[in-house]
C-alpha cells in the first residue's frame, strides 16, 4: 500500500525517528497518516529497522521560560574519523531546543570556545545565562577560583551557571542532543576527515532545527519556538563601572589587590581588571565584586595577607 511506501521512505531518511515524529511529518505533508502506534506497527511488521528500546527519561525536568533565557554548552567527542578524530562544541537553547551551533573544533581550550561563541553571539545575540559542567575551560575544581570563560561572559552581563558535580542530568538536554547526534551522524560509515564532519554537522543541524519534530515541543520543530535575542553583541564589552561607595582596585599580574595594608588574592584570571570592594552592614566586612558578580565576602577582622 502507498502508506507503507511513504513510511518506508521516511524511515530510510530518518532511521532513528519513532512513530510520533513520522506521523507529524506525514501530516505536515498532507498525507492521511495512520496513528503513531500504527506507524510503529508498520515499521516492525515490515522489518524496516530493528526494534528501538525506549529512551529513559529524567525524573526531574526544567525548562527556561523563553528563548535565550538559558543556553546549554558542552563538548562532544572525540569521535573517530577515517583520518584522525573530531570533537564538537555544541550549544543548545534550553527553551526551544534549538541547536545554535555544532562546530568541529581542534581542542577544548578557552580561545577555541571564545571564537565559536563569538560567532554565535554575532548571529543570535546574547543570552541571559549559559549552563556548563564544571570542567575546563569553563569551570575550576579549586574553590573561589574563576576562569577566563566566566570573566569574559560576566563582562557582557551573561550569567554563568554550572551543573552540580556528579549530576550530568542537570545538562540533560544537551546530553540527549549528543546521543541523537551519535545515532544520526556517527552511526554509519566513518566520516573521512574534519571537513567532512563539519559538513555533516551543518546538514544535520539544519534538519534538526527546521524539519525534525521534537517530542518535548509537542512535535513542533525547534525553529518554530526560537527567536533571536534582543541583546545585541558588540565586539567591545561595556565599561566596568562600580557604585560610588565602592573602593576600586586593579588586579596585579599575580592576581592580587592591596587594601587596608593587606594583599588580597582575587585570581590571576582577573589580572589587569578593576574589582570593587563594597561595604556591608557589618563593619570590617566587604563584598568583593567584579562587574555585577559577587566573588566572595572579605572579613578584614580575620583576613590575612596572601
């Protein structure tokens, strides 16, 4: 029958899609599609692909209220190629599930991340916050130690959030994205090289955003829920300004400031930048601030020189 041929053609094009996604696509095409359960039965009866185990679902879900409220950022890989291997930097809008980038990258360093994110900011604007795990280059295992990644984003007013250590489900959406990329990009014959991988990433991302029905979106595609951020990116960050009651100090090359005859360690990542010491309601207790971010509280009654 014609409907079996139509289902078979879609399964050949999208071998990992289930009955609900295929039903949504057929309906969009104007086909009098059978129910998702009937489509699944057709797939099994005709042997169009092996049975797929249902994916496990997280016990706790959250979703940002609007596009660009929160982006999730992570690395995928490395994955083997015919020539070498490839890593990918993935960036996903938490609300729309829109894949903002899927970039083949040579390493996992801050300059590489900065370059890719700058391209995203130029295209989509700035988010309110970015969620990452705790690994480098965005996080540090040392307490009260901050990274170039955090400082760069704070200067543009972008909050940086980190998932709880040992709880990858905090970034469940980008982890799920990685599983889908693994099935739909890397499951077949190995891609030749990094250039071929980037071409495959670009084609897959376009289909994922504009064609692929998403279960969590009521089988709409991510592009239908995403819109560009109104916060425009500019190459030069805004000037760093503190309130009149702040004592401003420049951070030395060794990450230290001098205040009240004490050398106070701020962090080498802040070198050459001004920080503010803001008085609190308690005498001798100050709030150490960078831009709008509170770094820590300093108690001059107990603090010793670094």
